[in-house]
C-alpha cells in the first residue's frame, strides 16, 4: 500500500550534532548546512573549533557534570540528532584511575545521554537519532575494556531509545552506525596509538547521512569498517546488520525444560558439612 502524505515522516528542518570524534562532527555539520538544514552544534569550544561558521553554537562541555543539563536543548522543528561524542582510551583495566574513568564516562556516555534526555523533553517534533558508535561495542579489544564497555552502553541506549522516540512521535527513528577505524582522539594525557590508515571523516559522514536518509523503517543498523588490504587501506566498507551483530547461538528446544528443574544433568547432591 502506498504511503499517504499524512503517513510520511516530515522532512527534518534542523540537524543537531552532539560532540566531536576525529572530525566527524564537523563533517556532519557541514553536510547538514549543504543540505539546507539549520545546524546546531553541542560541544565544547575545542569540539566546535574549526567547524562551519554558519552553524549555531551551543557550547557545553560534555565532560562537565552540570553543563549538559543547563544548555538550551530546544530544536526548532523535526530534527536529525547526531551523537558523535566520544574519547578513546587504551590501557590495562587494572590501571584505570578515578579521574580517567569519570572523564571518559561523562564524555562518551552520560554527558550525551543527559543532553539527549533534555532534547526529547524540550522538543515536541519528531526526532531521528543517528548514533555514530563503534564496533568496539561488540568486538573484543586488547587493553580497551572500559572504552569498549562505554561503546556497548552507547549502542544499547541508542537501540532502547527507539520505543520512546516512537512514543514521542510515530515518525521517530533510530539509526545506529558502528564504525571501525575512525581516529577518535584519546583522553587527555594519553597517547593515540598509530593504527595505520584510518577512515576519512568526510567519507564516513556521507555514508552515515545516506544510511539515515534512505532508511525506511524505524531502526537501521549499519557497520562501517576500514579496508586493510594492500592498496585499499582506509577505504570504508559498509554492511548492514540486525540489532545484534553477532547473535548468540539459538537454544535447542529439545534441551528446554520447566523452570522448576535443571534442563541438563543429574540432580545435585545434598550439601554435607
């Protein structure tokens, strides 16, 4: 059945970009302006430095406990909201200290989450959330356990916001694009390792925008990884996935039993002191 005009989602009039990640925030802001949208940048002065002058700046340090809760969150119309904030940290988990843990958590998860909550509360129009996450949400990494945990939280929050975005408006949408190979800056005081040829933020911005623009259902989940083959290093590779990139093994119905009995193995021996 062909969708009627009333069924179609209204075209976005504003693009809000939360944070920065290796130039991706600036590239998405420039792309929004070229597409004729009103662009709003949420981030620190460092995040927004070097970005398009035409964008509206709403300076807020996402690593500050109070600022995401106090900046003006209202958006003037149906909105694309790009969550690109994040910092990188590679170190053994046992060496994590309170200062780094708090800074990384606020910058990558709790600061953007606070701002998203306020945007939804202040904006009566449909919201299409587009999250630039990381394949580190589900791929094991060496000495990146805490960073990966925060990326997994970002992906989980993004997917689980969909029901509330649909409650907010039947035209709510979620696009999750998990990236592998974007040069996200390290947490201050920590070096950024050399991982070779990385993804071009401008190319990634085009792919993220196209995935969101061409999306037909409420949820789209894509992965962009870098090609590592000789002669093609850093070329983006786009693929699409279900809600879980690596689904768990399905249970065999023959092994299932009522919950009052253990499904496999003998009854346990009584405890004896």
